[in-house]
DNA sequence: TATTGTTATACTCTATAACTATA
DNA sequence: TATAGTTATAGAGTATAACAATA
C-alpha cells in the first residue's frame, strides 16, 4: 500500500489537543484556576444545573471527581451551591457574577492565543477548519464510532 | 462579555480526539493490536530507528513504556529488534513485511471510518479542515504555547 | 427501595529511580 | 564515567464500591 495521503485524524488531533492544553495551563495558573474548575465555569454558562451528577456527565467527568472542584469554587465565591428546596438531596449549581468575570477573562486570554495560531492559516483554510471542527465536535460520540 | 463566537479550540479538539480514539479501538482490537503498538508501527514507516529512546521520544512516550510493546511486536514478527553491531548497547528497530501489511490494513480501516465522517462536511470545509489541521499539528508545541 | 452526594478504596497509566551491559 | 536498555518502585489521575441523607 502506498503511503496514505494524510495521517490518521486522531494522530493529528490528540497531540495538537495536548499542546493546546499546555498553552492553556499557564493562563489558568495565572488566574489560580484548575482546568476542571474552568471547565465547570464554562458549563455553567447557560443556566443553573440541577444536580452535580448532571454537571459531571455534561463535562465528561465522574461525579466523584468534581466534588473537590465544586468545594473550592464555592469557597471562592465563583459558584453557588444550594440544596434544592424541592428535593433536598440535590444541589442547585449556578455561576456567580465574580465567576462569570473570571471565566470570561480566562477565556479571552486563551482565545487570544488561539487567534494568533489561526491567523497563520489562509483565510479559506481558517474558515473551513473552524467550521469542520465545530461540526465534528458536535457529533455524538456513537456517531463517530460508527 | 458576550458569549464568544466559538468554543475554545481545546474544548472541541480534546473530546473529538477521544471519540476518534474510541472509534479506533475496536478496529485495533480486531487486529489484536494495542494502540501503542500501532503507533510504533506507524513511526517505523519511514526508515529504521536507531535507538528505542529515540523511538519513544518521537512518539511522545517514555522509553520505559514501550519496552513491553516492542517485546510483543518482535515476538509476533511485526518488527525486528537487533543489537547494533557498531554499538551493542543500542537496538536497531525496523518493521517487517508482516508488520507493514498489518499496519496498512489497520490504517485502511481507520481512515475508511474517518472518510465517512469527513464526507459529511461541505467540500470546501473538508479541504480547509484537513489543511488547517495538518498545518497546526505540524507546529512545534512551543510555538503553540506562545 | 431508589437516588444524590460524599468518602474510601482500588485500579490504570505514567514517570522516576535503581540496575545491568556495554562503551 | 557515561549511555542504552531494562526492571522495580512510586506517583497522579481516574473509576469503583461502600456509605449517609433524603425521597
């Protein structure tokens, strides 16, 4: 068989993803935020989440893994975690104004660095890259497995 | 701050990469190949590698991590691992014809599934996506960190 | 009895340190 | 003494199992 026209997608995507994470870490650190904490703040963007288990599932984490993260975020006043009066087993999770400000500041820095990279692509490639990536990233995993 | 126009690149790339790996696993399994073994076979595509440490570095692994992988590949006759006559501390690594056949068969299956996904993109997006991804994946990590 | 959140435990992956053999 | 490879050990991250509170 001749050499394939391109490497496997995962072979390109995984190391690149790792490098992008490495680029995020110093930014997160400068805001004293762990990666999982940032992911939680992003997920709480839209509306309050009803249970911790739902939040964990939404971000692809185990429910036991985010407990410490939520502890620290709540302690710093970046989220509110209140028992649901309707069902006092559950905790209502919501981001606070301070949490929003921090989240947005971090994301601005992260995307500023990413824009620096994307600027090196030809405009048509940049557009296609982002459109393709967004489309594929929104596919459910089982559709990717085939 | 308004909602950003797009998610962070890593936030799209990392889960997508995970899904793509999940899609590879059953294919690898059907050929009785571990992920690291496949990565090694891919890296030995071009020319023999002079040392195990160099191979490990090339694929982003620790040198202690690939020893068992090389053991099994050699035992199955998919690679040759011979002491360098010039420096008998080092091991010359090369893929065998059987290794090439297996590697190519696996890659065919993997890329066939990927083509199924890429086919869902508009032609211009598909082209831009692949060109952008290939360009960014070839950047050295320190250039991505900025 | 079932579910939410929590704590305690075990497992997997990976890196670090110590060892053998060659140089 | 320095290096390639190997083996043994330790660490980080993650998942599994058991538990307390509430329904």
